C-alpha cells in the first residue's frame, strides 16, 4: 500500500467517493425522502452514473430557487461524487476536487435537515459566489460559441438547423480555445455548448 491507496489498494479518492455514496444513502433514508430503505441508489445514484449530469448546471439552477431542499443538496453532492468517479482515470486532480465539493454539499444537506429545510443566507452566498465566478471564467467561451453558431455552417454557408447541430460542428474549436484557458471537459462539451446557445435562433428563424 502507498499514500494514495487504502488498505485494500483502492485509490483513496475512490474510497472517499464510495464512502460519500454510503453516507448520502443513509441521509436519504434518515430524511424520509423515500419510504424504501436503500432507495437512494435506484432513485439518484444509478441514474446519475448513467446520465453524468454536470454539477455546475445544477448549481446554476439552484441560484434562481427561492427555497433549497434537502433533496436538492443530496442530488448536488451526488452529482459531484459521480463526476469524481467518472473522471478519476483521466483527471485525478478534478476527481479530488469533485470529492471535496461533494463533501461540502453533503454537509449543507445535513444542515438543512437540522433546520427542517430552511435555507440559510450563507448557503445562498456560497452558491451564488461560486456561480458568478464560473460564469465570469466561461464567458469568453460562451461568447465564442455564440459567434461561431451565428455565422452558420462554413461547409454549406447556411444557418445551423438546431443548437445541437451547431454545438457538434463548433465543439472542436471551443475545446481548442478552452485548452488555452478555462478547461472544458470533452465528454460534456456538446451538452455544455448546446446550453450556451439557448437564446440563439436557428433554422428558418435564424438571422440571414
């Protein structure tokens, strides 16, 4: 065993992620979110392992929510755990970061449980501060994505028919730009870029 593995030779960061999953499952049961014991795995963990949601998207959604629930925080913590598990083989640093964020939001979920779901201002401040910083970091990439999408398909000289088609076509250019500054995960790039183009018109409604 070395300093990066547990006694059974499991990488420490993976062992911590697995422990977080167990703790979140216990919390899910204790809060009475589901009447079935162990439902956390079938309700949240397993679906997230398949869909691999971006926890940043979840945080952004919560910024506009007036009252955050225990379930919101459990889901957010789980999303970070899932990200840590999926990226460990290729990105050890982000795996550790994911576990760290998961621990934080699990603590918030526990705090919400003690206060019967009331959201303290400190929770909002932390989430909004982090969200504002993320938006600022990614704004140059968002701007580039919109500019490229609005120019249309360079191969056909026509507007892109949809956001998804635009995202697929410009993805490589956005990834190249992100490599020089803010890092964008290749496996989530298409979905992220598509979301950035939410207010851009395509097809027959595009600007010509």
